[in-house]
């Protein structure tokens, strides 16, 4: 299985932009799918030069059958006969990631995270023991090393924890491939391409133990909190607000509703800063329909999340988190909790201080004291 | 139909050379076939931007079924249902040239002249009225404009004449595509991509007329004449000499045999200079077996050919040609004639003088005097 480096594809997209800023989605996929095709041929040549028997396959040669959504296709089925025959003959099989073919033989691409998705989907189709993904980092870390100094590598992590960390900005594995791994029980081993001795991170179904285990701390910048204040202490048909935003591809993350005696009086939610102007425009247009009296927005926020199995069952974690922030004079603008994570919104200018303090309390201190084994 | 510009492919081949100088032929085809795939996608984007409804197809999408000779595949069959449907819907269909797919879904490429070959083969499969090929020159000329000053454009030429000119170095159309055109009666119209008013050259089945019509003068440099002198006035099993050379991919062009009273005493033939050392090595190794007493070679020759329907029936042409050379003090080292051409070997250092003198006599003078209409 092979990890797409993306340089060739970036160049193709730049050349495309010189032609048009509205390329046909079908032709876009015809164009960008060549990047991986070039890579599989070159990789096979390298392997052959080293004396290995290698053979390449594009998406349509396997075939990796997808639906017909150009640029963001979903895998429907992967044929494995040919690969199995090759493996039987001890060949190294190199399959192009990121691409497939629809039922009418049109070339499709899988969109973001498509290369990893192909790899894990292939592993599932072949009922492989494990899928190894070689990437440019040495696995998943307890926090972003550019922000936090003493990060430690996570050696084992469950699919669910990984899904939380991925969506929170860990960016090493895309959610789509982790979801397939979870669904088909394929352990995913993330390792570094560049380090011979890389031990990496194993994403798999861990046995749930009662004990708490904090995996990592993630941060996401450029968050806006929107608060809608209802007329006469009520907001009407609130689900339609979110349906409206979804129709315009605006991603709503945390939603917090404060209940009054009978009715919701106001509701807060977060969006990405890039969606702010469109969101305000839509909300203002529909303010009357939804009984909205006032729209408040607070920009320049960062979301910090701690992720780990057992958080939901250990109320002490939240208290501990709030204490750290209080000790560092950091205000929280919003709190959200789930079974395996707690997220807080803080001002962007203190986010890195918060990250370090939280990481120190939950990862480093605990590691050093061996109170909780990870 | 689209003419391959080759720049992308050249770059891919350079990158390949950095990896290995012995690439697997299968992976080589996987790699270089991406060049045309990139081109068809970009061309469709351009057409769509101009408001046309365009759709691209790779070789395997059509499919253009070939044999399994990687790098030099021959087209076996072209499916046309999908193209016909698209044309019915008034779409512009853009098909990748130079590539196909074998019965096992491996990618193949057609080798030299493959893009033109795809175009004419498609036209044949679609029973098209004509195949237009846009290239970087404005058609076929009566001689190489870099050598001869007053060249004129050929407006009409028969397949056979074109085949002679192509193999003699005109280099605009590859023989393979002309052969397909001849076989399936597809007129090929060669025009310039860059000139709006290009009238080009039409290659088609001309009605044979009794009158002589000289089309063009071609030159090929770096020719070697080899002469084998037989033992006891005989050369044994001469066919085996040529079989031996063919086994080593050495292309023998003109063969002239001088007959003695009962047996061949010696035989001369021409090869390209690049094949000289291998040819001499092979001949020396087998000299005894073939009863060869002496091997002579004469390097630094050029072949000049005049091509035109009716040459074989007009002995005056040869006489005229020899006269021109005699007037210019140019020695001939070998002569070869066919129905539609006469070739002579001359020293390389006087080849351009010969070209100009011949062109002047056979093309310019005749044009000016309108003795023979072309």
C-alpha cells in the first residue's frame, strides 16, 4: 500500500487553474488521477530495480468501483481476484490510491484523505491482518509538537479516539479511513516513511478497561461562537436553522442550548471563521422566521480538546481541566463533553499557553508519576 | 482528433531515466500513458470554457483494444458505441492517442507515430469521411525547407507516395497511420495548428492518371553502403545474411545485387550509420558460413529520392535525374528505382547541392512552365 505524496497532483491542479477556475468535475478527475498513476509506475520501477517482482494497478484496473460523485466518490466494491493471484505468485502489488471508476467506466477520485481510504478499504477487501500507512510523521502524538514541547507518541489508540483526534486537527489519518478500519476491524499502523526504526502508532479496537487513559490534546484555531437570542424567550423551529446552514455546506461543530423553564431562550454554536459572513447573512435573512431577536458572534477563538477513553465516566477529568485553566487565568467561552472527549473554547491568544498547561497536567505529569498507564 | 505535443511525455521519460535505465515495459507504459491523459483533460477544460460540450476518453475507456506488446502495441479493435452516442448528442469527443489496453486490462502504448495512428484508426472505426491531423507544420512540402529554398506545398498526394516520402524522412506523418488510411480508405488532411488559414495537404487515393507528377524530393543522411564480395564468385545462402541482420533489428534499406554469368558475385546494401559496427561484427563472425571473401563499407553517404506517381512508366525521369547530377559533378554510389520513386546515394558533403539542383529541375522549373500540373 502506498501513500500519495501530492506534489505531482498539486502541480496538475496549478496547471488546471491556468486553464479555468470552473473545471468540469469529470475532467478534473481525469487530470488529477494521473498523479497517482505516475507514482505507482515509478514505485514499481524502483522496486524492480531493487530486484523485487512488482506490478502496478490503477483504480480501474482493479477495479475499485465507486459511485459517480466526481471529486468525492465513495468506494462501493473492490475486486480482489487479480491481486490475490499476484500475491500468490509473491509479487508486490502497488495500487493507485485516491482513484476509482464508476459503473460507466468514468474515472472518479475519492477526495480528501482518499489515498489512506483506498489503502484501508483494500485491506478490508483482502481481509488483511493489518494496514500499514507510511506517512511523513512517526505516528500520532499526544499534541501538536509545534505547540507543545514534551509531546509523547501514542503507541495504541482506539478507532473512536482516533476519530476524535482526527477531526480535531491531528491531520495524520483522515476520518474516512479510520471509519472503514473500525467497520471492518482492520488495525491501521501509522509509521514514518523516513525513519528506519519508526515504531509508529497502532489504531485498533482496544479492550475497554475501566481505567482512564488520556490519549492526546488537540487544538483547532479560527473558531467563531454564534449566539442566537430568541424573541419572547423562545426560538422557533431551531432544527431549521441547522438545516439551512447545512444546505450551504456550513459545518456546525459544538452546539450548546441553555434551557429556560419551558423553552429554549438562546442557543450557541460554533462554526469556522471562513463561514462567518455567509452564516450571518443567512441568519439575518431568516431571523423573523426563526423568532430570532439578536445574533451575537464572538471571533478569535480556539477549541482545545482532550481525548481519551473513560473521560465520560471520570468526572474528575473535567474538574481537573477547569482547574488548570483557572490557575492559568484562562477564560472558557464554551464547554462540550462526550464519552471520550472534553472540548473548551478559549481566546486564540492564550490557546498555546492553555495547550501546554493541559498537556503538562494530563500527559506529562501522569506519565512521570505512572499513575495511569497508557 | 488531437495531436500529441510530447512535452509532458518527454519529461516523464526523463524522470524515469533517473530511476532506472531498464524500466519494465509494462510500467513504462503505465507511466508515459499519463501524458496524453493529462492532455485530453486539459483540452476538454479549454473547450468547455469556450462553451462547447466536450468529453474525454482514455484508451481503456473507449476501449482501444491492442495486442500485448508494451511500448509498440498494434491496434486490434476499437469500440465506437459510446463515441457515436456522444456525437449524436453533439458533444466534442476527445480521445487519448498513443495508448490502448490489452485483453487483460493492461495499459499499452503504440510507440512511434502512435498519436496519428490512433486518430486514423478511430476515423476508420467510425467510418469517418476524413481524418484531420493538426500538427506543427502547414502540410507536406516538396522538400525539406531547411535544405531547399523554393519548396512548394503539396496539396494532394496518394497514400503510396506519402509512404515513400514518410520513410524517406518527411517525418510529418508516420507510415503506420498512412497505411491504415490506405487500407480503410480514410483521407488524411494534414494542417497546421498555428495558422488559421492553413490549407494543408490531403493524403488520399488519387485517381491514377497517365501523366507524370513528381511530388517531392526527400533526403536521408548517415547512410552506409556495405558491399559483400563472394568467394569463388559466389555468395551462399544470401537470404540468411538479411535474416541475421533482421534478428538484430538492423534495418536494411536498398539492396542491389550484381549478377554475374551464373551466380551472384557480390551484393551491396545500405544501412544506417548507427548500425555499422554491429553489422560488421555480425558479418565477420559469419563470413565463412556465407562464403564472403571481403566486406567493404562506404560511410558518409546521403540518400536522395524523388517521389511521384508515374516515375516507373517514364524512363525519362531517371535520365533527367542523372543528367542533373552529372551537370553538378555529383557522383552516384548506388541507384534504386520503384514504380513511384528513384533513389540515389551521393556523398553527404554534396547532398544539399544535389537536393537543390534536383528540386529546381523537377519541381520549380516544371511548376513555372506548367508542363506538368501538380
